[in-house]
């Protein structure tokens, strides 16, 4: 009887802390063995020899706004996950807001899962949301499979996902004590210093309206609450490096705290944002080059735990490109497809390596989403999720290469390093550079502590 095992072979496979020739055996969607010698192609039903291309664990992007249902014109599961696949991402974790309804109740979570059925090209997990008055919904959502909860300490941008005050936060954290849930914080808070002055077409005006002290003030509160309740807390999209001393101190005191930053903060800087080009607007804002260098230093030293996209798309009209008004335009950067290449293009300038990339974009992102038992590494028993790519191959970001729905980007026209040739999810090739998407949607729900977490969407 013919073997049902597949084999993926390359002269360069990133396994643990080595890059070496290896054969990855795959059966039933999982890695069986990783062989460095002595394999025979006749033992397998299918063999893919990718030559000198690098095989490494698939990227886990733990911060993606899919926006479906309700704002599907902004993005949807089909377009978001095919863009992820084209960028070497094998798992995304969807944020609870910008969909309608927001994922703040058990019923809303079920509506979102129903909307995602039969659409996803990669695996998908889900964050729930914390808003005023929904503390009784948190454990039911957790039991249904959300991997944690997101909240805002400032207006979220949409009225259907209101921000929390200290009292709401205390109630939610008391409710979640004793669980394994992670609470995510959009860590900005209003203060008297964030008024609006100057020409709204100048990026400087917008940047000055969201000063670093807004993040510092919010992160002070997050660290206080994390130490008080010992519930796992996570700061999303850190922009202000000046908050790092507070974060470091909290971790040293035993706070179960993790922190992410985003590709746009590591790749773009305020000095080079063109006036009137609102594609660069996001909250917190892209800050100065000196701040950017400190974020990279925080990554190198392990103070910042991971890098994500915060893919936050909208329709082009909401960017107000015709007016160039930074104060009124929708904030958010659409970039889920380009994270691997953005990071690799820049990280070598800061003395970082492919092993750092795997830690920051595969291992730690899987861990924060409670997926580290099956995602983020090439190991026996783990899902056979790989990105097969050439770190030395450049490409230019052009509209025809973009797979997400609204084909706008602050990276348009840039040449990036690192080209994805193939993306494999649970042993199935879902993207090939020449063929594009190579199958119907086959992604799975990744539901926390659920027995049926490998079920098809």
C-alpha cells in the first residue's frame, strides 16, 4: 500500500536554532519527523524538493482586522486570508472590532464564525472584546473558543466598540482571574496635551495630537492592573519607546505582561511621511527615527516580545486622499501581506537574524494566542505550516501583487527583500508564487481548548 506521507525537502530548513538540509515528513496535516539524512523518496506519496529555498515555520500574525461581517467592503475573510497566504502567513488572529456586530457577546462570536465559514485560506483564531457592561459575556466567549480579549483605553474609532474606564477594567480582570485568558490593550489615553493645532495636511500636526505621553499614561495603568490581578496582559502596537522603562520594571516585578510592535513603526518614520499622504495615518502614530531606533533596540534586548501587522484596512475614500487631511482621515495601515518582507528588509540593519524573525513573528505570536502547542515551529506533532521563500530575492510592491481587498499601501513602489514562493498550511499548499492561490479555502478554526479545533471552516 502506498504511503500517505508527504515530504518537503530543502537544502535550507530552519529547525530550532539551525539552518540545514532536511526532509520534513508530513501526515494528516502534522509534522511526523524532521530527517537530516537517510530519506528515500519512494517512501512518500508526494515529495517537494524546493532546492535552495528556505523552509521556515509559517508566520503567525496575531493582530489582523478582518472587519467581516458588517464592514466587508473594508476587508473580508476571503481577501484577508488570501493576502496572508501570499505573505507566508499561515495563521491569523482576528480582532473583535470593525466587524458589525463587534465580538463582545457569545451571540456575536457565533455570527462572526458563521460569516467566516468556507472563506479562509489560512487558519484563523479569534479575539473577543471587552466593553463597558459585558463582563458576564467573557467566560461564555472564552468557553466557546476565543483566545483572549481586546479593550481600548481611548475611543476606538467606532461607536459600536466603546472604550473602558478603570472601573470596567477592574470588573473584567476580576472576572478573568483564574483563567488562562490574555487581555489586550490599545494603550493610549486622552490627556490635556493632545489638542489639535496647525495645518491638518501636515503630518506634524497629527503627530503632535497623539504625543507619547498618551501611551505612557495608558501603559502605567496596564502595568498597575497586570500586577494587581496577575491576569495575562498584552500591549498591542507599541509606538512610543519612552514607555519601555515602565514595561521593563513591571516585568521585573513579575507582571505576566507581553508587548508587540508593528511593521509600520519599524519600517516608516515621521521625518519621511509625505504631507497630505494619509495612507501613513495610524493610531498610535508613526514616530520619529530616533524613537524607531529605540524600538529596534527593545526588540534586540527582548523587551518587546513580538512583531505583527495590525492590518487595519478601510475603503480608499475614508483615507480622504483628495483632501490630505490627517486629522479627519481613517487611521490604519493595510499591510498583512508584506510583514515577512518588511521585517527582513530592515532587521539586518539592526544586527538581527532569521532566528530572531522566527521568535518574534512565529513562536511568540503563537504563544500570546495560546497556539504554541501546534503553531510557530517545525516540530513533530505540530501543524505542518511552512513558508518557503528566498531571503535574497527582491520584489517591488505594486498594485497587481496585492491580494487584500482595497489595494492601497504606504509601501507602494518600495522594493522589499524576501520573496515568498510557497505557503503550506497543515501540509496543503495554499499559495504558489507563479500560480497564486492553489486551492479552495481550507483554513481551520483555532478555538481555544476545543476538541474540534481542526474542523474545516
